[in-house]
C-alpha cells in the first residue's frame, strides 16, 4: 500500500517496483544515490544557463536585411546551439521530474536527501558568481 502521509522508515519503494529498500544498507545507498542525482540536477542547470549565455555572446544579433528570411535562422551554428540547449533542458527536466516522483514516495529520508542534495548542488555549482549569470529576457513580470 502506498503511503499518503510522510513516514520514516527504511522500507520504501522509489520510482520503480524493483527499487525497493528492505535493509538499512540499501536504504542509505538509495538516499546517497538521490543526493547525488539532486546535486547533478543543479550541475546540469548551471551548465544549461552558462551554455545559453555563451551561445548568446558568440552570435551577436545582426540587423536584418531585405534578403534575410524572417523565419529561417541566419546561421547553422545558431540552430545547433539552440538544439543543444533544448537537449540539455530536456535532460534536466527529466531529472527534475524523476526527483519529484521520488519525493512523492512520502518517505522522510528521501525528502531530506533530495532537499539536501539540491542545496548542496546549488552551493557547489550555482552560488558563486551568480551575479554574472543573471539575465533579464523580458522586463515584464507577467511574461
């Protein structure tokens, strides 16, 4: 039976029926794996943001001319950069949703491992030099 409230214990099913913990060793190993996955999520988010800024800085916008098609990209490198950024975004979104589903096991240890992993990953990868990464894409708060 699935728990619908937070509980503390070493017996938990995480994401798949085959990922069950029944001993303290397997439980702690699973918590470590979730901690590392949460930290990796923050690493990937940092890479995605840096890649986006790098791609923007390498291709300054050129003024459109009469011969420039409106719907086509001006260069294939810009299209490749957008494709790579989309792939990184997709991978990072998948990791984030899997972490959310793991937390939905309602096990207190899983919740704590994911939250501490996210905080630790943010501390390692995203807190230093954050002022350089802030970009405002749209000044409107509702967009």
